[in-house]
């Protein structure tokens, strides 16, 4: 049976004890609707509650909540329980004291997500031992700062933390270790941090926060890049002491919104070879000069170079993950000439795409 997570936006008067009572009412009548309440999270600061429920469908969850107490969810998404556990650390109620009749859970589902990417600048051969040594160091840093690796592949990590301070310190350790590793000879490290809730208007678990962290990582140069919210959270955890701006770049809210709007548009249109600066400006409601200033200010790139890097990264991922030939990959990623694609790819990565494909297949 599928598993769902729902979101409830609650009023200021709602407390952890009230939410525990509502959860208890759900459990009392859940069998009537074919549901099984697994656990929940409550955030008293943000006034949100999230229920993890095994159910036949979304309608059964709504009916159960409505019958039990009338507090129907604002949003429901289907989830993978193992992914939920990776992000949030549990998929069942924490154990309660035997002295208490009511199991009050006051655990927020708010998380800080860190994306670490190793962007290839050439394809110097490294042994698997050398690569694995760095991966082990990264995982050790994650665990020592109470983090959880949600996803790991050859060139990236997605990591979840409860506390901003842990996330920042872990990211700094990861970056430092990378610079002393042999992997730094063939790659640049890019790290982005943002924070958010598991269910928003997006379709996937933490999807909005993951995208933001990925976009921040994509523009990272010498510094770790974080949202303004991360900066505020760090200061609130550290008695208004800020982190070192020499190593960390903080985007303003307007810069974050601009980056999100740009990348959301490019995700839809990057495969169109006719996409040009004028179309991008029209979509974003900005002039070419404003677009250049905004993008160059946060990434050091022009829109032309940014779009080309966007397409090349998608192409690289497609070579790694599909059996498509190089011509198909070029055209599906917005290059209308195989020769031009090969030239751009070689200029970017120091190897022809056809040679790279053969080396990994």
C-alpha cells in the first residue's frame, strides 16, 4: 500500500499536546478508512504539522482526518518511506515515557539541505581507492555533525541536517578535505545550502529546497553559497554571531528569487536550440543589461555562458546515465550542431564527448 505525507498549516493557538490528541484520534478510527498512521512531526515555531500515513489513496486520508477531528490537510504527496527516513531520521513515533498516556511529539520537520557537487574540469584518471577515500571522509564529517546522506552518486552528495550550525561546519570540513585530495586535480567543489519543509506546493519531498540547494551549488565558485534564511538561522543558533564571509557567500532574498525563476525557466526550455537572451529577458521581465548584472553579480557568468554550462552539465549527466548516442544527446540538450557540441564539451572538460562515453561504458 502506498505511503503519503500530508501537511497541515495550524493556527497560533495549536500546541504540541493538541496535535498529539488529534493524532490519537486518527489512530482510533484509522481502520475504518484502511489507513495506518505511522508518525507525525510538529513545528511550534512555523505552526505546521506533517503526518506520515499508509493509505489506499489521498481521499482516504482526507476522509479519516475529517471524521476524526475535522482538520483536513492542506497538501498531500506520495512518498518513499526510506527517503523520508533519510531526510527526517525516523518513520515511526518516538518511544514515549511509560508514565505518560499521551505521546507528545514536538519534532519539527524543517531541515537544512546541503548539495555538494564535484564539477569536472578535466578527466585525469583517479583510482577508485583515491575517490573512495574522499567519500569516506565526507560521510564521516556528515555523521560527526549529526547529518544524514540522503543521496550519493559519483559526482554529488545530498545531505540533510537538523541544525544550521552543524550543516555549515560540516560543509566547511568537506570543502577543506577536498582541497587536500587528489580529486581537486580534476574537479571543482561546489556547495550550496538552503532550508525548508518537506511538503510545499511542489510534487516531491523537499523538492523546492533540493532545487534551491542545487541552483546555489551550480553558481558556487570559491565560496560556499547559502540563502539569507540560512544566515539568519545560523545567527539565531549562535547568539547573533555570523559566519566568516570570506568563505561563505550569502544571497539576498531578491537574488534567490531571481536565480529560482531563471533556473525554473531553463529547466523547461534549455533543450530548445533557438532559445535566446531576448526570450529569457521577456520571461523574467527584465532587460538584457539587468539580466547580465544580476547573473554576473551572483555567479560571475554571462547568460550565454551560463546557458551553455547548463546544457553541458545536462549532457554530461545524460552520457553517464543513458545509452543514447552523442548526436542524440547533443540535440536533446539544445545543440543544433554535433561538431559545435563536441567543441564546447572538449573546451569545458578537456575530452571529446565520444571519448568520454567510451571510457565509462
